[in-house]
């Protein structure tokens, strides 16, 4: 059978772990995903099954929406909570108005440097592999587009924002860059992907609700 599963990935497992679980549930080997989520992140993970895996580039190119919680007053070498945390000179009186003005600077097409702890390959080796060996990979800025960015909640040191962006956007890098602009540092504490194209969390399927007996009822057909 060919089709799409709109899976809600929980925080913890890797995207590849989810693919392996789907293979076991469906008994189908030809399974892939359309856009990695970091292990600590959660939310939509589109799973492609059978011939639908050929549509991966189409899904990868879709715009995405995230809800992200930033922790201000510190930086991380991975740009998220899983890395080495270094406290900065905290600025607890950073106002919401100042934050909103800073966020406006990220709207539109921007150049963004990916995190050194990423899967981007440099001369055949992944950047995070080099970083773990103490080598600092030199990653070039990439053009990405931020369509919308807004403050959802703010109570220092936590800032929750909603971001709609193009493919290739690293929310970890965005969090780090926002912290630099605010002169207080920031890293990504929590991340939820809420939308990919027309797919939203409203019609996602949780893994613990999926079985070899019901997965075919959850599959979404696609034009091959």
C-alpha cells in the first residue's frame, strides 16, 4: 500500500526511529519521512510509504510552522537545551516591545548560518561529527524566508514565538540569532512543528494509537 501518515512525533526519539517503528507496524520496508525533527523536538512528521516516497522533494519544499520556546540569558553550543549551556549577563528587563521590534528584523528573506551541530555535509562528513571531534566546521550562510514571526508568551527568561518559514530554516539558529540581537543570548528550550503545507497537528496520528490492525485506516492517499 502507498500513502501518507501524518504522525505526531513525541520528544525523545529521532525521526529515523519513527520510520523504523512505522516499518515494523506496516510490514513495509519502503518508508521515509519528509523533513527531520531533532530528537528533543515534537510535532508533525510526515511519513511516506511505498511509491509515495518518490514525492519526498515535494513535501520537503513545503512551508512549515513552528511554536518555539526560547530561554534567554544563556547560549548553547548546539543552539538548544541538549548542548553545553553557558550563562550570559542576563537582562531580565528586556521588554516585550523591544523583543517584537527585534523579531521584525527577521521577517522576509534572510541569510542564516546553520548550527555546527547539524547534518550538513562538509567534504563528505556531517558537520556535527566534526564538531564532536573539536573541529569547528565553517558553514556558509543560506537564504531562507521568514513569512511570519510573533510573540505568543513572554515571561523572562522564557519567550514563546510562532514562526512560519520556508524550507531549510533552522529554528535553533533563529533562536540563537534572536538572543544575539537582544544582547542577552538565547537557545531553544522547546520546539513543536505544528504545520507542513496543509498538514496540521489537528489530524496527526500518535504512535501509541497506531497498530498493524488499524494503520491502513489512518493512511492518506496521494497522487503518485
